[in-house]
C-alpha cells in the first residue's frame, strides 16, 4: 500500500512491519529481516509505489528505508532489555522506533532536496507522517502482544547473554 502525500515520500505500511519485526524478532533478527527486505528490493518491486533498485534506495525515500534497519534494531534491543509483556511498554518502545526513521529519513530528504531549510523537510518528511505512524505503532504493539501470547511457539525475544 502506498498513498502519495505532500512531498516525494508516500505513506506506506512499511513502518508497521518494521516496528513489529523489532518487537517480535528482537534486535538481530529484526534488523536482519529489514536488511533482507532492502536486498530483495534491489531486484524486485517491493518498495513503495512498486519501485525497486538502487535508484529507490538513493532517492528521496532512501533515508527512511535505511532508517528502518536502525529502527528495527533499536526496537529489538529495547524489547530484549526490558522484556515488556503489556501493551503500554510495547507501545513506548514502538514509538521510540519512530525516532531513527524520522531522523535518518529527514536528513536524507534534506540532502536529496539540496536544502538546509527546516520547514519543508520537517513538514514534508516528518510531521505529515506522525498521526499515521502513531497508529501503526499502536497496531504493532497490539500485534506483538497478541503474537507472543498465542500458542504458536513464538516467545518474546531472548535477552542477550
């Protein structure tokens, strides 16, 4: 799913699955799953709006794609350290995962637009996404809570030794 918004970066469901990967798989496997997604996107049209290849990674949305790897790792690390079992801590961790996505994505977007002006980058690359991404964080926390409580053999990510 990809919905164009103001600016060159569309609204997608990617953030939901990146946060969910970190919450359920942990730091290492969550980040590796996102790296696998990026690698697949080099040859198959899996990125937003059916794009693929190096051009998509180097384009205006590329920073968000790289930010996904960092976000999955941070969310997974926080999940492993705190071992949350209820909705509110899971939601807090998922919301923390939005920070690297926005930071790396907006910085990359500013570089791509050749601008140092904060207003178009902050409004076009961060603010317009906040309501939807908060909703996605809520969904990720609810899904993670449900997945680890089902008898599917999934366990909360083990703490590193």
